[in-house]
């Protein structure tokens, strides 16, 4: 079985929660995310895993 190369995406979280709340000022960003999803679904097989990396994390060491 041969692995299919998948694209690498950087997705900024700059919109905060407003895109999820339906804020009209983020309509273009939501539309672009839908276009990306449709393109990926059309041209690439569903991945077996997704790697998510974030600089935002909680550690008990920093919460004490």
C-alpha cells in the first residue's frame, strides 16, 4: 500500500470566536474555509490522522 501525500495547512485563529458565532464581518473567512474543505474533499483521500499544533496550552506548573 502506498501513502498519498497530503497538503499541509496553516490556519490562523485570528478571528477569535466570532466566525463560530456567525459574525457577518467574518463571512469571507468562513466562505474561504468552505472552499478549502471542498477542494480537499475533491482532490485528496480522507486522512487517517491530523496533527494539530498550538502555542496555547495549559500546564499545572503555570497555573499554580
